[in-house]
C-alpha cells in the first residue's frame, strides 16, 4: 500500500471455498470476500500459480493435466470439485517457470467482479531443501493500457515439512 502502512492479507482456498480478507494494521477491514464461485476460482488460480513454491504439486499424479503449446509453454488444468482452472505456464530454457497467466481472473472493482487477464512472474531460482524454487515474484493485472503490478515479494525463509 504505502510506506509505513501494514496490510495483512488472508488469501486462501480450502475445501472448495475461496477467501480473501485484507485488513489495515490487522484492525480495519479493507476486503472480506468469500462464498462465491468467482472467489473460489480466483483463489484456486492463485494457489495453482504459487505451486512453483512446492513443485511436486504440479505433477500429473496430483491431478494436474498438462497440454503442451510449444517447447517453452503449456496449459495446465486443475480441477477441485466444481471448481476448475486452466493457466498458461511459460518456461525458460532450463525448464523453470517464468510466468503463469490466466486470460480471465476475477478482479473486484467498486464491488463488481470483472474478468481480467492476470499474470505471475517468477525469477531468482534457488535450491531450497532439495527443490528448485523461485525466490522473487511479481503479480499483475494485465490492463489494456499497461500491466498493473499489485504484489512484489521475495522469499526470505522457507521450510518444508516432509511427510
């Protein structure tokens, strides 16, 4: 948001339901969205794009269906109950995910959900606990005039609990 302002965001997809709850300083509610098919689909898209942090979740054995587009891109579909999402994954020459894109993810504008192209860009891959993961990322709405990034972040620590 602005320097010095702390925003907390609870962004999740659990058992078919998407939840987005954002607060200022953990006290003032900025958004509290849940319970609609559009929110569920958007949160499943976010989960799917973030699977770059736990790449084994992208295996066909985990329910992901892949369809090659060319040597450096593929569409992947994930279905959970009544919610299905398909995203375009683009890879670099080493097979690492460069970007994940949805042609239409629900963007809330003045209380109305508008399908909007959306993209996550991943970079700065490192080996962590035996898995090669991105340590930097940016998320943006791809608006007609220009991309509008709304999140940039880097991994400062990460721990996997293996079963």
